[in-house]
C-alpha cells in the first residue's frame, strides 16, 4: 500500500521509517522536528482520506504517523531552551534542577543494557 497522495509530498511513499531516517541524516535537531511534523501530518491526511472513502487496507499510515509523533515528542524533550526573561544565576538554578530531575529519573529501558538503553 502506498502512503503518499497528500498535499505535502511524503518522504516515504510506503510509510517506511528507514526512508525517513535516511532523509534526515544531514539535518539538525530543529530541522528534523519540523520535517517529522510535516511527514506525520501528510501521513495523517492520507489515513483520513483512506478511512473517509473506505480505501483503508491496513493501519500503516496511522502507525507511521503515531511513531513520528512519538519521535517529535522525544526530540522536543532534548531541546535546550533558555528563557529570555531570567538572569544567568536563575538560569543556572534551572539547569541544576533539570540535572537533578533527569538524573533522578529511573527508566526500565536504562536497566536493560549495561551501557544505557538498548539501541
């Protein structure tokens, strides 16, 4: 099943994440987030049209969109953000709090592999 035919041309006509990852190899973090958002929107539109006109043969476009949305959320959590209306000392407190919170997070994924999460 093809997943293309939306207003924005999709990178992966077959909703294949490998195609998407190849297309983002040379992009920076913000470009990847934007690109993933466009791809997820195109997949959503495709799934909507297929469901609306009874052409859906499987849920591949929906799964592709959901996976991209999860990737976007994951990448946004990695963005380094400095609020513009705080001074340097307060920003350092923010950073310290962030380090404590992140270091204090215990995720089962980090315990599956001795070097961190399994990739």
